C-alpha cells in the first residue's frame, strides 16, 4: 500500500495513477481505467475523471494507493 499525498481537495483517478508512477502517461491510465482494470474502494471503476478524496483507495494489478491530504496520515 502506497500513500499518495495531495495538496488539493481531491484528485482525479487518471491523475492519481500518473502521479503515483503506476502509469507513465495519461493515455495509458485512460486505457486501463476504461478496460475495467482499476478498482476504487473495492469496486471496479471505469470513470477516469472520478474524484478521489483523502481516505479513498485505488488499486491496479496488485498495487494499492491510498489518497492522503498532505500533512495527515490515514
């Protein structure tokens, strides 16, 4: 599980995958999301623009990401 700190209220799923280094490009992130390979809070998500807030979890191919707000821990 990797914690990804954000400094804003939310981050979009596609941006989270790029920020975490799970996907090198937005196009690749868009593709894996559209293919149903990403889960958000345990459910398959095909919305690349889905907003994730601190405490939300996303997973892809065994990599789990937890969104945290900068300066806090979950």
